[in-house]
C-alpha cells in the first residue's frame, strides 16, 4: 500500500519536471554548552548571538523578512515554566516528572479545538495526566507575508507522569509514544487545516522554539527567550537554507535530537530499507506501544527530519545516543583491518 506523502502548509507540490526531492541545501548550526552542566540564562543569550551570526548561512525568498527557518533547543526551563503555569492555575510536578511540548495548531478555532481534544484523549489513553495548555506569546509583526500566511497557532502542552511511570527515561518513552500517536492520528483527520498540525517537541528534558523565521527574528518572535528565568546548560541553534524541501514552519530546525547541515545522498534507499525492516521490529522497552510509533518515518519530510525520526526511534528503544549515532553514520570499516568484529557489525 502506498503511503501518503506528508504535506505542510506552504510546501510546493511536484509538477511537470519539478520534484522537491531533487533539491539540496546548506545551513548554519551552532552549539553552546557549559561543560560543568550549570544552567544559566547566559548560555541562552550566547546561543542567540551565535544564531544571529549564522544569518549569512540561511536564506529567504523574494521577501527578505520571510526566512527559511530558524530555531533553538534548550534544556527544560523548569523555573520559567513553573512560574508561567502557576499564573494559569496549572500545577507542575517536580522536574523530571512532567513533559512540555511546543505544538503547532490550526488557525480555525473549531478545527483547533478538535485537534486539542484529540491530543488530550491520546494522553489519557496512554495512562498519563494532561495538565493544561499555555498560549506561547509571539510577536509576528516583523514576519513576511509568506511566513504569516502559513503561520500556525502556537501553544505549549503539559503532561504529568502517570502512576505506572517508573523513572524519567520511562516518561520520555511514554511522551514519545504520545507524540507519534498524535502525528499518526492527525494525518487521518478530515479537516482543511490538518497541514498546520505539528509537534516540534514533547519531552521532559528539552524544549524547542522554532519556526519559518530568519536567525534575527527568533528572539523577537518568542519573547519567552528574553526571560532571565529561561535557563539551560546547553543550547543548539540552527539557521536553515531550505532547498531539499520548501520552507515551512514544521521543517525548521532543530529537531528533537539534531540540527543538520548537509545532504544525505542515499536518502531514498535508506527510507526504503527502513520500511522493509519495520515488519521485523520488536521492542522490549516499548512493547505493545511499538505499533503506535510506526511507521518510523513518513514521506514528505526532509532528509534531516527523517534522520532525526530514525535516530529518536533507536534511542527510545534503549540504545545510547553515541551508539545510535554510530549506527546511523558508521565509521569507515571496509579496509580497517584492526577493527574488532563486534565494532564492524
């Protein structure tokens, strides 16, 4: 059965001799970290400065104020979120016992309510506690007409760990299953603004702010980032040069694990092999939830989004991040005579 290609608002369709899969890109990536793990707002400020200095690595269309995409990934800003949620009457559990996610939603209120109700139902079905919604403050007056024409409503959702959750790693897996279940279910919704629906992040460890922006628009778009209470020991930033897919709000970086600059020339072959292996997949950690996260990736995503989906799948099934990365990008082995058989495998 042929799988439907994912479409996001504003993306170009294949027509005539043009096919979006033939495009190529070059982006800018930055990473700031306190190697002693000390959270501070200074790390966030430095990362935003790095991002602005990557402006030349990105691109825009005929409108200089419609960027190809920019964003930032941070550790969970617990102090900030706790303060904001308290003002909304939302009581957050202790750090590590709740997840927060950035959610792109339809602009039509009736369609948005339908998607939000669906999300809350899926959270409950997975045995977790839906805690509430927060409207993410945005200032989009500096955005170009194209970016504004496909801008989603942006909210944050909060999920508390259910009674069966053993530890934070278990909660991360449940949040992963919830997000993938939402993605799969939304694809089947018969609503005109389905393409606006996307979850950039849902985690107990990290939070993402991103959009169809340029590097110098990200802080202005999201006033949250200026708050001294937004603290992190690491920050990953990205300015997109979009060519292997057209610009869209969901396909801005960072993704849940990576920000990427480059091309995967074997993308089609890799996707086909991943699909072929799905029928053989088993998971001691996910158990019956495995069926809710498949397919691992979907048609219509960029090479970076596809890579991130597969990497996340490997990590959520118990592999360490370095192990998963080496599986995704194996070191040269053919003529490495001293490499052990275990490593070669």
